[in-house]
């Protein structure tokens, strides 16, 4: 299952965010609600939580790249 970037900031006003850190790695098991990465939008950092429990099979988003709501972040099985 592909996990997409949730709309947790006002994209229309602030534009794209930047993925600044992964807290999890491929092969890690995560629980729903646990933080998996950090983004920065308009100089504010926000933790992004996993919407599902499972094993991370692939990290798709890359650190220091811009992301928008709906962009793929990772794959969970």
C-alpha cells in the first residue's frame, strides 16, 4: 500500500514542503499513529505519522526534496 503525503499544511498559502528527516527505514515495522518522518513548510517543522500499521517495504520520498500533499512517501505492507 502506497502512503501519500497528507495535507497537514495550507499548501495554497505555503506551497511545497521539504522532507527533512526519516525516522524509519526500509524493513522497519511501524504502528498507526507513530511518526515516520519530518517535513518543513514555511520554516515550521512537522512530524508525519503513519496512517497504517505494517512493515515499510520502500521509502519513496527523498530527504531534502520538495513534496506536496498527495505525493507518495513510502510503501507499507
